[in-house]
């Protein structure tokens, strides 16, 4: 990676990230990716949404792969210790952080697809969906310099605001 490549990177701090929700969000995402890959490979008529999700996932892997081995190691160690939450930093291309709201909208679209009953994978559980929104909002806010909002503070603010998403 060159110095110019580093200039387009930003750091996002996840404070008080709930490990159980992180793990559940990962498992749900992995299940969707597997099922969508199967749909795309089968060439079905209803493959447009799966193709879009898989393209985004591949783009993120290509752009940010290998940038966060320290964060992954810290998460694995915290899980092994039985920690409930962790603070960690994520390094990412600024374009990925700025694209987080569009990815959140894609996840909402995928949940609607799941609710229609066209998949084996069920709709994202509401607590996992809230976690995804927090995580993606933190990426979008912080990538250009906003301060971190810890998970617990975000949840309290969401409870006051009331549900605004699917």
C-alpha cells in the first residue's frame, strides 16, 4: 500500500461493541451471503438483489481485506475471555464509510425480501438489525471526523427517538 492509498483511509472507533450481537450479525450475514450465492449460481429469475449484495460484499473484501487483523484478533481474544463488549478501531477506505447508509438501505431491502418468504434465511432479528444500524451509522459519521457514539448511548437515544427504521 502506498502513502496515497493511506491518505484515503479512515479510522472508525467502535465503543462498547456488544460481542454477542456482533457474532449474531456476522452469522446472519454469512447465511445470507451463502444463500444469495446459491441463488445467483442457479441463475434464477429473482437474482438481482442477491447479485447486488454479493457485489457489495466482494467490493468491501477487495478494498478493506487485511486492514483490520488487529481488530479481529482483539475481538477473538475478547470472545475467548467471555467479555460482553469491546472497544476497537476499524481502518477502512473513506468511500466504504461514506457508502454505509446505502448499505443499510440494502439491508432493509434484503429484510423485506426475507419477509416475503422467498428465502430460507429469516429476516434479521430486531436487536441484530439495531446493532447493524449503529455499526453502519458509526462508520458513516466517524469516517469524516465525528466522535464515536458508544453502543449503550446510541441505544438509549434510539429508545427516546423511537423506531425510525424497519
